[in-house]
C-alpha cells in the first residue's frame, strides 16, 4: 500500500510541476492534467500567463480598455437624455452590450479557477509531503533534464558553423558604422510587436496574416488600435441612432393616416393616447441630443487618431506569403524554452523566423500571410500559383500599402514556395524587390519530372507534407509513415514540440473551419500522373485547365519581372533540388532584359534553405546561414530605403563558393 502511495505522490508531483509550468508558459497538457475547462478558457487562448499571448495582455488589450471606456461613456451620454438610463442606452445603441461584461466575466472566472486550482495544488502538496521520497524523483528528473537539454541545443538558433563559406562582408564592422543591427534579439528591438488579422479578398475569402513591427511601435500601435476601436463603436452607435430616428419620424409623419393628430399640431385627439405621442416626442428629442453629442465625439476621436497617425515613422515592408503555416503552436514542456530566442510561451513563426527577426531588428515591418487554402486562411487550392491565388497576391500588396505603418515600399520572397509567391507577386506589380531563396522555377521540368523521369520520391514526400499542412495543420502523420527519412530532431520537433498552425488572435475558433475548407485542395501526385508530355494541358477538379509548362516561374513571369524592372536576389544550393539551375536561369534573364534592376546571384554548397553544407572540404554547418538574412537586409536597404552600404553597388553581382 505504501508503494502505491509513493507512486501516487510521484504522479502528483509531476502533475503539480506541469500545472505550474503550463500556467506560466503555456502548452498542450495544461487542460488535460490540471486546469478546469472554465479556468483555462478564461485564462488565455494559449494557456500561458507570462508570454505575450496571455491573460494580462487580454485584459490590457485595446478591446478590453475600449469596452470599459465605452460603458463609462454611454453612462455619461445618459445625462443628456433624462428619460433614458444607461441600461436602455446600452441595449439600444451600443454594439452587443453583453460584450461589455466580458472583462468582468473573465476576471471572475480567473479568480474562481485560481481558487479551485490552489485547492487542488494544496491537496497534492499534502500527499507529496507525506509519502514522496527524494530518490523517487531521480529517474524522472534525469529523463526530463536530458530531453530538455537536447531540445535546448537544437532550438537555440543557428548552430556554430564549421564550413568555409563566410560572407565577404564584415557585418560586425558595418554595425559599428551604424549600417545594420546584427543583434536581432536585443532588448531594444525584440520581442517585436505581433498582431494578426484576416484580410478580406474580392470573393469574400479571408486570408490570415501576421504583422510584426519593431518593438518601439508598441505604444503607437496600441493608441491607434484603441482609437480605431472607439471610432467604430461610436459610428455603430450613430448608425443605430439614425435608424431609430428614421423609424420614429416615419411613424410621426404617418400618424394622421390613423386618425391621430400630428405631434406638433394643436389637436391632440385620435386613436393613439396622448401619453404614447408624448413618449415618442421625448424619445426623438433625446435621440437628437444623443446624435449631436456622438457626432462631436467622432470628430474629436478622428482628429486625435489623425494626430497620432501623422507622428508615425513609416516603414518599408517585407512580405512573405507562405503555404507552410505562418505561425505554429508550441507544446509543453518546450514552451518553457525560448525557441530560436522567441519569447517563452509564444507561438512561433516556424518557417521564416530568421527573416522576420532580421528585418524587424533593422527597421522593417514584416507581414506573413497564409496563402489561400492553407494555414488559417479560408478557400481552397485548385493548383499552386493559380490565377485566383495570384489575384490574391495583388490584393495583399494593396492591403499592406494601405496600412498605417507602411511607406508604400514593399519587398517580398522567402524560401522555396515563398520565393515563388514573391516572384509571382512582383510580376503582378507593386513589389520593388524580391528575395528568392532556393526557389524552384520550372516545377515540372526541373523538379518533378527532370529529364522526363518522374522524381517519385520527392513527389510523394512533398505532396504528403503539403497534404498534412493543409488538411491537418501539421505534417506529423506523413512523417510518422516514413520516420527513417527525417532527422531525429525534426521528427521529435513535430511530435512533441510543434503543434498545428495558429489561428488569428480573437478568431481561433475559425481555424478548424478554415482547415475543413482545405479538404478539396488539389492533389499534386494525381495531377502529375495525368501529364504525359511537357506541353499537355491538365484539367483541374474545378474544370479549369492549366499547362504543365506553366507550373512555377516560367518565362512569362520572368518577362513581367523584367518589364517592371524588379530587383531580384536569387540564391541556390548545389545540394538542393534544381535551385542552382533555376536561380542561374532567372538571374541570366534579368541581366539580359533588365540590367538596371541590379539583380544578384549567389550559389554555394548548401542544402535546401542553406541549413546544411555539403562541401566535402568543410564541415556540415554553413557559416553563411547566419549572415544570409543580414545580406538580404543589405539588399533591401539599397532597393527599398535607398541606403546602399557594404559596397553593394561596387561588388560583382555574382558570388559563388566552389
């Protein structure tokens, strides 16, 4: 019996540890092992108390603050309407008055849950004190320490390099000269401001987007968000007031038709009682007073909003449109670590975090968007880079340029498919420069069917990965089908560290609905099997047709890039699937047809993304990876800011390592 008690004591100790750490930093098992549902729901969307997505940020958010101010303001408005109290005003002219109690309800649930959890924790502590021996924790402690140490090593950031591919620019010297900030994790610039929104498209489909801004923009963003929210509430109140006034005035103008006297006539006889007529007159009078006051407040709020907006230093924007989840949830206990130096307990930008960190630290806004039919975005994909998707790109660029932080200069791109979206977006117009990292160009000819033979291993792996991302939010199921194909740290990462994609803040419930809409996405493997010749025309499942030769960045796209004089930085790796051929072909086309674009080409002995070096004469960790995104900042500074440093205009446009 005592052995059973010791086992229970160990279980209670572990449960208590998980409860406390999940309370502080969030994570998957919080709900399963300790937190009552009502507590977790009230605590936070992510189950974290200290991270950037937590209860305190919810309670301090502009929505909560504006809600409280709204309630107080409408109580003040009731003073100009003697016959109407604050409750009736809230019911008739506010936006969903029940939301005004959200703040208080969350506080009540939080306190209730905290007391309930404290009682459960005290019960566990009593059991631990009575039965637990220190030696009982040795084995669990060792296992936990080894696992967390292994994870910390692989999640600390760029590994120490041992190759011979160091960048030709000394970025540390450039930092001393004030040209670049190499400390992408300093306390001045990080963590960046992050907020997420849905961008509406022309057909009603909404695309999920994350916006990252340098840390100094926190206060300005809060002021603008609060001001915009107050203006929206006041305008909604004004619309409801006008609608009610129209109804009352219509009733008054037609009161004589029923045998009643008009309100302002000397004759007060007819079917409608005098009390009803006077009550309507009093309501009209109060509404007119209320409307005048609200219109004045809207004008004052708009002037204040414009004053704050005029003080904003506008930024160029780096736009990354991806199909691999713009942001990913993190499981416990890895949520206790600073993944790639992101804040503890935060969701992470798994795919493009190095670019996001480098650009926000150097005075750029970064916008990461889930492409149509992927991540938290709605819609479905008929084929990659379809005409519908490319139209989305133009609307995304227009949305970015209309944002309060944008100076109208936009650069785009990223790794692999993100580079393809960047090039396609620039070809459609509105983008000045593109970073094309390890991007396939002719998808069929270079990647899927090189030399006429189907590359079935790549096709199955890539189709399975994208299938998992789009239909389940994570490629874990595909990885577990062939676990021997993936490095251990990658397999463990998607098994115990990284969850599915994250929803848009405030609309997390729409994530499951968006993923359900991805079930109809196209099947790349099935489409490839339909192609016999390179110029075959394929019929897609929505009855549209597409040519195999048009999949990817074909000559028509390059021609538009040259016509628009877009500056392109193409990077390829010798050990990457066809990226050297594609990058060289793109650079050669731009050099021949748009020499004034000052495009660049960089080649080296790297795998996809530059994450590993394949040179037989050096180590396996490239030194160039850490500087790759600082080099991108140098490129975009020259083309978007007009600040050319590091001899970028004097150096050769082509660099390569042998």
